[in-house]
């Protein structure tokens, strides 16, 4: 198939990884990527449905796609990802100009979808939704940088937090066999990769579903990290996301002792009130969460702990929110993603009474943002005058400096000579709430 494609991806790191695989599949079919939708013959939208804001952004982009489709009916519009998995054929009713759809675990069927769209006039738009045990984790992706790679270790989630749509659109937890992952990592390192980020909705649950599978005996996540750490040439290993209730001492020890495992743990707390945590069905109390934070900091003094926070969950009182602020102060996070609660159709929380008014939710999230940004600034200022190891990723946005990341996953803008993919020592000279500034040594 000849032509050009445009890809717009929304959402989390797993979607970013899916986008890499979509690019590789499209280019294997002979398509060339372009940066503007009006220059493309095939428009692909890789969707997210975790929050309402992603739905709204998608609707705006699909409005552009509808206009382009009217101007050239031969142009194909394809939708992939979590929103599509949630809505399935209803998506075609909302957006009748969409030519085909593909669930997240059916990415391998993208070439088939492209061929099937040629028959859409006779049979209607094709849609392949996730309905089986096949995982797309083994698909090859076209990486943004040759020295960094995602590696999906598992898919899905079985926690069913009351606000979250992920278990319904990504399915149950399914782990890839450790031997398969080690072989994939070896191949990436042989291809020049220096840093691998392991992905899963809950990496701490990795391997639990394999323990009873005699054909593919499993390993726990800390054991997988040990196997990957032993690979020559793999300088850095990152992972996300960890669920607090499953963060064991073995994983803390892995972060503390394995040389290639970076000192950064993303540990979403969501709230600091026990009543709200119970309503969310998170499986831990505020005190239990803080115990894990303190254990991490004791074992790994230079660890960076980041989190997710939701403001205005149904039934959240002023006292509940103050408890969240108290937890944030004690945890002293290095960074946080803060969100206004948004009801997702099909989740239990969407049916709960005492929905918090939108203006109050927004007021609370602003207070969270102010607190967590100050914490990030304080944490980053503590690095000023020190030397850090930075993996250079390329030029900064304005092109005047180089840009990279520390082992703690903090962005650094640096002066001096550097090559993309090099690991350099940088002396930190300044800090903001989001970045460090330094000079190569």
C-alpha cells in the first residue's frame, strides 16, 4: 500500500508504546509518516478514555478528520485504543465517517484492517475488538530514539478501582513469560538500546498469572528485574506503574541494589483520606501508603517518588481533602500528576451519590498543584551544586542546549558538548519545579 499516514496518540505511556507499534506496522505496509493530517491518506487516532478530557480532545481532532474526509472521501480514518474498546460499534454511530477500528490487544491486525476498509461500502466499517488472550506486547515498534525503548511486560488490570475504566478496556492482568522478555531486552540492547522502560498497568503484579501455568512458569517482578540487570550493555531500567498495595520489600531491595535499576518509583496514591481510599477500593490506608514511602526512602536515600492525585472524588469532604494535603506534605513527593475527578461511564464511582461540584473539584486541584509544585521545586533545588548522571536525549526545545534525564527521571537542560544517547556527568547549577540546569563535566 502506497501513501502517507498521520498518527495522533493520546494518553499514557502504554499508548505511547502502542503508537510506536502502529507506526512500525503502517510503515511495513509501505506508508510514510507526515506531521499534518491534511497531508495524509490515512488518519489514525490512538485513543484514551481514562479521563473525560482525553475524550474531548479526541472529538476536536475527529472534527478535523471529518472535514478532511468530506474533501477527499478516499482518505481513510482509523481509530484505535481504549476509547474504541469501551464504545466498540457505538463509535461508528457517533462518528459515522470512521472507516475502521482496532482494540489495543488487536494491533497485530492493523494490516488486515487496512485491507478490510476497501470493502467498507459493501459490509460497513470493520472493527476488531479485544476478545481473546493474544497480547500485542511482542510487536516490533518504531522507536522515537534508537537508545531508548519501551518493553511491555504485562497488560491489563484486575484491581477494579471504582473510578477506573482500565480493567474494562485493557482486560485482566496477563504477563509475558520472563524468558520472552529477557530475549526481547537482549535484542533491544543488541540494537543499540541503553535504557528500557518496563510497562504494565500494575507491574508489581507481574508474574502472578503465570505461577499456575506449567507451560510458561513465571517470576515475580523483582526477579525479572534481576534477570534484566544481568544483561551486558543495558545501562538503565525504569518501570511503571506500581500499585502501592503490591509494593513489596523485594522490589524496594531491587531498586536499592541492582545497578541498572533507576532510583525512581511512580507510586499513585490518589487520595490521603482512608474513607475516600475505601470508596475508591484502593486496598490500602494512608498510613500503609506512607509506610511504603518511608521504606523506599530509607533503603534508597536518593530515590525520586512521584504520584497521581485525584481531587473531588464522590463524597470527598473538606476534612477528607485536608487529609490528602497532609499526606502529600509528609510524603514530600518529587513530582505529581494531579487530576480533577471525572466520572467514566460504566465505572462504579460514576453511580455514587454526593458527586462533588465541579467548581469545588477545580479549587481543590489548584491547591494540590500549588503544593506539589513547591515540593518539586524544593526537591530539585537540593540537587544544585551536585553532580548527576544524565542520559542525553537530544537538543532542548529551543535548540540552544542539550536535554536529558537523570536516573531519578528529572529533565536536565545542559551546556557543553554532548551526543544523543551518551551518558554524561553534569554539575547542576539551577533548578525549577520541572527541570534542572547544568554543565557537562
